[in-house]
């Protein structure tokens, strides 16, 4: 449980840094990272990519969180603003 929270924090923070725009705050980034971990596992699972170590879990969660941020910003129209 603690390691999932740490992975979520790191993944949310990294996704916020990778994707331009305003952040979602500490709690928002934590939730974004945790949900991103689930999304990342769902996205990469069919390809046989599974996060067995902390570093791979962070990478998968960060990619999932980034996809979530991009999808959210595209849906709200923020993605296309300067």
C-alpha cells in the first residue's frame, strides 16, 4: 500500500512535469498517479508489459497518468490553448 502511494506520487509529479500546463496540486497529482497506474497496467498488460519492480511501476504509472492528463485536457479543450 505504501509503495503504491509512493509510485502514485512520483508518477503524478512526473506526468505533471512532462505535460505542459497547470498542475492539479498535491492531492490531484497523487490521485492522477494512482489512477494512472491502473490505466498504465490496463494499457500495457495486453503487450506483456508488467510492472514487477518499483522503477517499472513508476514508468507504467507515469505513462498512464500522462495519457489520462492528455485525454482530460483534450476533452475540456485545454490541450489546444496556448
